[in-house]
C-alpha cells in the first residue's frame, strides 16, 4: 500500500499524533497522550459501537497495576470476578495468590468492559475520535507522515501527522504500508468460542480441562453469561465452517465430563490462532503496538494484556518527543524494550499450547514432568507466574546502572500515599529518603513532569520511577548533584 493512497482532499492541520484503531491498545495510548497534553486523533474504521462480542476475558496483575496508575482499576474490578488459581492444563497449576502485587489474581471480565473504561477516559482527556474512517494508504518523509483515510462518505482525505501509531490489529494496514513483515505460523487451526447461559453453575470462575483430543474452558463473566472456548482435534475446519451449540456441547462433555446444561448462545464463532511477530515496531515516525505488532495463542490470556503494556510503554515517550523534551534515543527504547517481551510471550503461550495438544507419548510424558516440576519448584513457578501475570518482565539497563534500573516497581508505600496513586498524574516520580529536606520538593520548571515523594520506610535508595512504573534510575546514597544529573538526563532541565 505504501505510496498507493489516492487522497482526494487534504486536511491543512498537522496532527501531532494519529492513532489508528480503537481497540484496547489504541484507546489506552490515545488517552495517555491526551492526558499528557498532546492533541491526538484516533481513526477507527468501524462505526462507534463497543461490541459485547468480546474476545479477551482475562486481565492480569500488571495490566491492573497500569490501570491503577490511571485511576481505573477499581472500576474495572467491579465488572468481574477474580481467580487466584490458574490451571493451564490438567496438572499444571499456577497460584496467582502468591504474586507480589496489589492484584494477586486474574480478573475475569469481558474485553468490552476494558474498552468502555478506556474510551471514557480518552474522551474525557480530549481525544478526537473519527469513526468510519479507514486508513488506506501511508507515506512518510523526514518531517512527517501522510495518512490516506477513507471517511464515512467514501471520500479519501490525506491527513498529515508528526507521528502515527498503528494499533489496528493483526491485519494492520499501517504495518503493511510501512513494509514490515508479520512472519509466523498457525498454532491452533480450529477453535470455537461462544457466550452461553448454563443450567448448572460450575464450581469455580474458571473451569478448564483437556482430554486427549478435546479441550474446553468455561469462564464466568459474573453477570450470568459464560464464555466457552475449546477445540476438537477430530474436527479441524476453516473459520467459516458452520458451527452450532450441539457441537460445542459435545466437545465440552468430552473435555469436562459435562456441558453444564449449556443453552441460549448469544454468540458463537470459529477462529484460528496464529503466532506472529513484526521484526520491527518502528519505522521512522510510524510505530506498531498491540496485535498489529504481535499475535499469539489465547493460552495464558496474554494478547490484550501485552498490547496494553506496549501502549503504556510508548505513550509517555511519544508525548516527550512531541513536546520536544525527549532525550536522544528515547523513542528507540520502545522497540528495544517491547520487542523482547513480545517474543517471550509468543514463546510461552505457544509452548503451553504445544504441550497441551501433544499427541506424541514422549511429549505427553514431558508434559507430566514439566507440570510436576513447575508445581513443586518455587523459582520455576515464580518465573512462570511473573510471565503470565506480566509483573516479571524487566527492561534492559545500561552497563553500570544500579541493579534496580529497568525493573518494575511494585505499589510501594510512600509517606502520605502509595506509588500507583502518585503515578496518576502521568509524571515521573522521584522517591527520596524520608529525611530529604522539604525544599527539595520544589522542582521549578520540572514540576509538570515530576512528582517528588518520600519512602514511608527508612529506605535510603533514591529511585526515579518512569510514568509507566519502571525504574529509570536509582542510587543507594545519592548526592544532590547525582540526582540533578539523573533528572536532567531523563526529564531535561
Ligand atoms: C478467543 C480469544 C480470546 C482471547 N483472550 C484473551 C485474554 O483472555 N486475554 C488477553 O489479554 N487477550 C486475549 N485475546 C487477544 C485480544 O483480544 C487481542 O490481543 C486484543 O483485542 C488486541 O487489541 P488491539 O487494540 O491491539 O487490537 P484490536 O482489538 O484488534 O483493535 C484494532 C482496531 O483497529 C481497527 N482497524 C483495523 N484496521 C483499520 C484501518 N485500516 N483503519 C482504521 N481502523 C482500523 C479495528 O476495527 C479495531 O477496532 C483473545 C483473543 C481471542 C481471539
């Protein structure tokens, strides 16, 4: 598509940032940018409607922490149920209750609830929404990006932007326009999904099991609707093959021993699951995030969660670039930090599916051993928990940096509050020892970008926390000169 757009009109303004696609990734990103004072236009090809035909239904701890840093976690928690035990297949279980997070669980709630909250926040922050507007072409030069957008009247107009972010899903037109491949394979050829009512309530919020050639999972949305997902090795068919409730009931009975009296499906569909990742998340002034950059199997419920983390990583960096205060190389750190995480998610979710679907007796034996090992070996269980929940990832640190640099900061207690409340301004947070003189709080011209806080404890380490909750810089016995140098390096003067 690069260079083939047929703009028949132009919009004379230059948009600082255009975000393409109003799924969860685009909504979080647009809200963050607008919250930081950057004018944002969000173009979406669909008409305005938040569908109740939800795909994702699991929100993990790290995503809840990010939502907490935006004042949204409590509202989202009210929409669903939580579970602390995650059984990935028959014998492998993860105890989310041991997570070192304010949210030691998985929240089961439909994706549309996440979108509803993020959309409300983006609107309140002033994002300009353009629905029924499809990106059909894109060209860029050193100074900006031209985006061809076909509007509701069928007319294509060219919008000029300083930066464009493609959050337009796995078939991303933006990704294709910048010539970035999407290599990978299909992991599950044929899955089914349905939202149903149940005559007999399952015991837990999430029920999951696989029996040889059938697999099924039932999750409660907490409002009387249940999500059923599964596959049937004896019947692998294209996505458009007919599907009825009888087939879903039969596979569920084979996998779970009962179909729980399933009835009244409000929605059913087949899909297949690919495992793909864009080799680059940035070309010039164009970025990719969410499903546009990576897709993986639904095992472990990582897709939406990973996209939201991409958005949280990119938003503050792009805002700094637009406002002319980004340190050299800051925008490059988006791909450097998020591509390895995407790759790790692909590896872990794909590995789970391969183990779960294994037919070969040797692999099935391995599955039993892996399950038993993960269940008993605490460091391995901890690593698996960190990956599934998203709290275990850290970003690369420069050589010689303090050991905390790049790590996620938990919701630590501060004098007069807690970190994730302090992050709600979208600013960096400098956490200093309790004894720091009050005069230090006056950061003059930096005050719109920095909150100064103190440890509630006697901790001596000074930590500069990025707006996305990772350590930018830390020092054990920092002098005022070293702190000043760190602030200048990360926030400017
Ligand atoms: C069955 C199933 C279960 C899942 N379960 C989970 C789970 O439990 N947890 C989890 O984290 N993830 C899960 N996922 C994955 C999750 O749904 C996706 O990762 C998530 O929706 C990606 O969000 P996104 O914003 O990146 O893209 P999308 O949600 O795909 O949004 C992209 C948007 O871009 C718009 N668009 C596309 N092209 C254009 C264009 N040319 N111009 C303008 N707009 C355009 C689209 O209309 C769409 O609104 C699941 C997926 C499936 C299929």
